[in-house]
C-alpha cells in the first residue's frame, strides 16, 4: 500500500511539473509574440476626423478637407447635409469632431454647451438673380411687387436665406405684395437657380455663391438691400473623440488659405472676423 501511494504521489508530482512547464512555455510564447508584434505592426493608426458640413458649404468644405488631409496625413470623413438636419445629430452627441455651418447654428452649438472653438472662414448673403439682360429692370426687393413676375426663393421653414429674405420684406411692409409672386419655395438653391435658367422663373433670391456658380446663365443684380451678416463658421465639437486632430483642423481653418478658398468660390470674405 505504501508503494502504491508513493507511485501515486510521484505520478501526481510528475503531472504537476509538466503542467508548470507547459504554463511557463505558454507564457514565454505569448511574450515572444507580443515582442514580434511591436516590430511588425504600427503602434497606432492615423487619427480619424469626422466632419459634418452644411450643404451650402459643400464645395469649399470638400476642398479644405482635401488640403488638410494632404498636409496632416489624417483620415478625414465629410458628412454633408442641411445644417438644420445636422444640428439635431450634434445635440444628440453623435460621433463628430467638426461642424461646418453658417449662422445661426454656431450659436445653437454654444447654447448646448458643445462648442470648443471656431474659425470664421467666409460669409453668405442673399442676392437677387435674374435672366441675362434683366428684362424686368429689377434693382431691389421693392421692384418684386410687379405682378407679372414669377419668383423663386428658399423655403423659409428650412432655408436661412429664405427666412432672411422674408424678414426683410416684413420690415419694409412688402411681405404680402411680394409673396403673391413667389411660385417656388425650395430647399435647394440649385433647384431655384435652374428654374431661372430654364425660364419658369423671372427672378430668384439665393445665396451669393450661386451667382458665381451659374455665372453667364444668370445675371446678378447689385442691390442696397440691408441683409444681416451671415457668417460661415468651422466649429469644434465637445464630443470629439480626437481633440488633437479637431484643434489642428481649427488652426488650419484660421489661416488665409482657407479664407481664400471660400472667397474664390463666391463666399464673401468681408464678413469674417
């Protein structure tokens, strides 16, 4: 019985020794693989920057992001949409680092406590476009009471441009007289401009960059109508997962290069601060 017990004990000791050896070899293997991984795999991937951009700033926004990616080697993703549709996503703390918008959306981000900094890069203002030759001889919003006109504007429920235009009409006591001639209220400035180009509209009120975009097909009427300054702002968001990349993008947008991009594409630079 003692011999059997000894054999059993020796067997148990032997199995225990083998278990310890296997554990030690496994641990060494893990350390060896980890050491190799440090040499074979990059320590970290480039930061990702997620930008929400209002559709009115889509073209210059895409150009600015392209230049930033080239200079900073940062992966950046641009999500386009109406500023009024992007704002609720921001207020719901959606994953985003930057919001490219126009007034009054920067203020709304501030009021929600989600603002970390900004750069003003250009300006928007409503302008009056007519068919080449200005056949109705229009020179201000006062002339839009002509009952022969077919007018197109941005839908004031969704368009800041349309809302600002209607506010000016109210200030001048022209709301009812002019809106009688409005046959198109659209969310897209392209749709409004195309109505003018195709001949279904006689005059339209759109953002200033549209005048350059459709130069030659439409005519810009210089007016003294007193619209408020509408700034285009690049806003840093508090929920950013990459604050370093976010702040680097803001610094980049504060430079003269970005302002020139907006200016060359028809956005007023005089409104920037």
